[in-house]
C-alpha cells in the first residue's frame, strides 16, 4: 500500500473515511474511545454493512484496538472483535479481524496482512465468492486511495 503504516492505521481507524475503502459499508461511528491504551488506542464502533452479491444488512458493535509494533517505526497491529448489535438478531456477522501493518524499509509503503473470520447468512456455495469479492474490493480500493 502506498502510504506509511501510520497513515494507513489512521485511515483504517477513521470512521468518516470507511467508505473510501469499504464499498459495502453503509456507515461507521465511534461510540466510545479509550486513549492511550497499551501505547495505542481502543474504541467501540458501531458499523452497518451491506452484504455483497446476496444483499441484506448486518449491524455490529466492534471493539477495535490498534497499537504500534515493538519498534515504533515498524508498523501497527489492529485487532477487532465484533458482535451483533441486537442479541436476538439471526443474521450472521463478522467475528474477528487482525491486521498487521508493516513498514517496507526505505520506502513510504506498507505491507498489509489481514486475517478475518466471518459468518454470514448466505448459502455455503456463495461464501467463497462473497469472501473473495470482499477481500479483492478492500485491497483494490486501498490502492486507489494512494
């Protein structure tokens, strides 16, 4: 990604900019923020997403924590855990995500590795297609920003 780890970290944590890289997002807002926490920041975020291909809406509350890696110039790690906004909601939702934002030495670029576990209310034969679409869209949109 053609931005520093700090720039990318700020972008991914900025609720106002989520639709720049996540076209499935219908909006995101900070509910509560905790600064500083373990050298980073943590917050509770409300997020509404449109499920690609099959439609439907998912509303979640997430606890997101971002902190610098051991060497402050090396990058960041972002961990997020989501739960359904409504306890009686039968729609699936993202479960967890972890992202590593590592500086590429001698450049203003970042190596981004993201692992996400999701549970969506769609048929299994469509799951691979939806997951691939979401991942491809995420990285393509991030590259367009820079």
